[in-house]
């Protein structure tokens, strides 16, 4: 909104021409998101305490987590506000890709809100059933896939799939692209949700991944740069750089309050929406496969749960002391702060490796 207002003044005040640049508006979105987070954070923490919106700790968690009982939760409301508002202020709101991302964030946030609310009302650590939650996620992901198929029919998008390291391997999936879109969005949402178990771990990993996608979105939306790096160019997708900047700023702002020891938890309202946002951006900029590397830490956490479940169900044995993976290291005696820092270093390594693939094609 401010983008249109301020850029329109460039005819009278030439320096306002700077608002046409995506990079400048992405920086403004990042700063705006941080300001919103810092301004709203203390107020939201007080309100959550007043309304007794506090974390309920599961029975099967390391004993060190017992001291976190009663910490305000549903802090994802702060994160999502700090993403959506700057995006609406600084991005081109006529851009279809911006609206797809915003709707995904809002809908997944609403799903997480209901899940968190049921946990609070029932005073236990379980809200919606896994089946209900998964069906809702698939429905939202399916809606995104249908919208993209409509864009494909109008020549505004493509169902081609790109692979890191293989510049000529770009198969057109046709209608098979629909289940892929659903799998990427739903998988990313749940993977981030599984990672959300230690103070600052999920939000720290998300801001690293979103910072990576800020660069990738700009590359995918810039015809000359995309052609030079052999990246699929999608017209208009560059505006997602602004939204990704908002995610980075919101992540930094929330980490201020969520770092160990956390003053507030994001809850499912934050983790489900943030994971879906990352998955949606990966789909829109045609980096669905690269998401596995950008979000390598999330993949590790999700795989640890899958391996644990399969091993216990079919063989009656546990591969890890506890899943997700961060709990395994807690039970090995690692301090929470050490796990968080080392996992974030791993996330940074994955991010750097993913960016290196831009030249290794």
C-alpha cells in the first residue's frame, strides 16, 4: 500500500523512484517486521499471561522441559502479524503470488490457532487429531495447486520441475504437479512444526531458510540473472523477495523474545504457518527440490520422527532415544543452548550449500 503511495511521488520528487526497486522494499519490509515485533512483543506476552494462555508440556519429553510449563504460547500471532503487515505495506498487492503466500500464511495460521486453542481448553498437549489437521493442510495445499494450474493454463506459470546441478533436466509434470505442490507445502509445514521444540530453534532455522529464499526469489524473478544462472524465471515472482524479507525481520524480532530461556513460544499457530510459507515460496519460485537442501535441518528432524515410528512399529525398537532429533541429543546429555547453536550452524551450512548450487549447474 505504501509502495503505491510513495512510488507515485517519484514524478514530483525524484528520490522516491527508489521505491520501484524490490531490494529496497525488501529491506524496508525486514525493518518494518522487526519494529512491529519489538513493539508488540512485550504487550502480547503480558496479554497472554493475563488470559492464562500458557504452554502445556507433554508427558513424553525430557525432564528439563518441565520448567517451561506455563510459558506463554501462541506467540505465532506476533510473527504472522509482523509478516503480513509489512508485506501488504511494501509489496505489490496486485501481484498474484503475494496473495497466494498471504492466504497460505493466514489459513495455516488459523489451523494452528484452532489446534492451540483446543490444547488450552482441554488443558492437555493435544488439540486437533492428526487426521483432521492433515486433511485441512491437504485442502489448503490443494487450493494452491489448483490456482497454479489456472495460471499455467494462462501461460503465467509452468509445471516444469528444476533439479539442482542439472540445468537441462526440467521435466513437465502436467497434472502430477498438483500432488507435488500439496506434498511440498504440507511436508514443510509439518517439518517446521516438528523442529519447534527448543527455545529459538524453529524460528532461528526459519529465518535462515527465509533469508536464503529472499535471494532465490530475487534471482527467479529477474529475467537476466535467472538466465545467467540457469534458473527458471517466473514473471512477477520477484515480489516474493519483499515477503521473504518480512519473514526474516519477523523471525529476528520474535527470536529476541524466544531465545533461551524463552519468554514466549510460537505454538502451532506460528510453526505450521511458517513451514507452509517456506514450502509455498519454494513452489512459487520453482525451487521445490532445492527446498530439501535449504531446509535440510527440517528434513533431518522430520526423518528422525519417520524413522523412529517405522522402526518401533515394525521392529519394536527405537533408533533414537527420543524423536524429533533434538530430543535425542538432550537425552544424550547435551545442554539445550549447545543443541540450538549447533543445529543453527547446520542450518546455515545447508543454506550456503543451497546457494552454491546456483553456479553448479
